[in-house]
C-alpha cells in the first residue's frame, strides 16, 4: 500500500477495496474506515461544526498526526464521510415508466441519511465528488433521468439542481433543530405565532402576506421537500 497520503487517496478512489487486514496487534490499528466511523460519531453526537481532525483523533484515542497517514486534510475527511453515506443508498434499475418515482425515492434516501448527522450536508456542498460511492450514486441518478428520455444536458443540470436542493433542505432542518435545542430558543416561533404576526401586518403594505398567512406557513413533515422535488422533476421534458 502506498505510504504517501496523496497516493493512498488516489488508490482509494481508483479501487473499491477496504484497507487490508493488519497483523494482530494489542492496540487496534487506525484505518481509513475507523477514521470515517469516528468522524460520523462526532457529527451524530455533536454536529458537523464540531468536526475537526483533532476531535476525530481524540475519539480514536490518538494524536492528529496519526490520522494524516490515512487522510490528507479536512476536505479528504468530508469526501470519506459523504462516500460512506452514499454507500447506503440503494439504486433501482432505471425504469422508463417509473423514472420520476425512482428519482424521488433515491433523493428521499439521501435526505433521511443526512438528517441522521446534523449539518453533514455541508460536507457535500461545493465538493468535487471523487469517492467511488459518491460517483456511483451520481451515475445512478443520471441513468434514471436518461431512462426517462431527458436530454443529457438537461439531465446533468437537473441532477445538480436536485442534489443542491436536498443538501440545502437538510442543512436548514439541521439548523432549525439545533436552534430549538439552544437554551435561548424563545425567538423560534411556532406556526401559530407566525400566522398571528403575518395577520397583524399593515394591510396596505402586506396584503398578500396577511391574506395567505396560512398558506405561507403550511406544511408538515417533508411536504415542502416533496413539493419542490416534484416541481423540478415534473417540469423536465423528454427529448423527441
């Protein structure tokens, strides 16, 4: 196995093989998988903002320098984290008759996985995907869109738009949850309080906000998520 971190990273992206089993030792050795496990543990319990190389090293009971034999930097750790989550996403065989349903299903899986790890979608934002599992999911989404007859350029941009929305949606949900858990969360308003405030606005300046206060604040669970993804997907037209 290459000893240089950059060579190790290149090898990891080129061949989907786990780290070879080390010889039996009294102390459990550090591996790429253990580093990823520790990083996800930090995010699950403390949120993505708490994720640092030093914090991951502390979970593993070692020093930060030990991790650099397996990862390059924080960006590389982000790549591993998203790759691990993408490995759990099940991709259907593209079906031209059910491609819309399939796209919504894949992105719902991504949403639910990310929601388990507060703020983790920040790791996916502005990241160039190189992990094989991340690329596998991207390939699967593109295959479904193409099976639906979507023109390749439109399919490529639609994939970007859908993925960006999922990342932003999950990040917002994580931030709201985090703020609700803060000791001083009294400023976080309920739907009823929002409706009351909107309804009390000056009618001459905010006629529509007042009139449609209920609609503006409606939606429970993932209603808005389903609405937005369906809106995007249903406006994709198959090429002649």
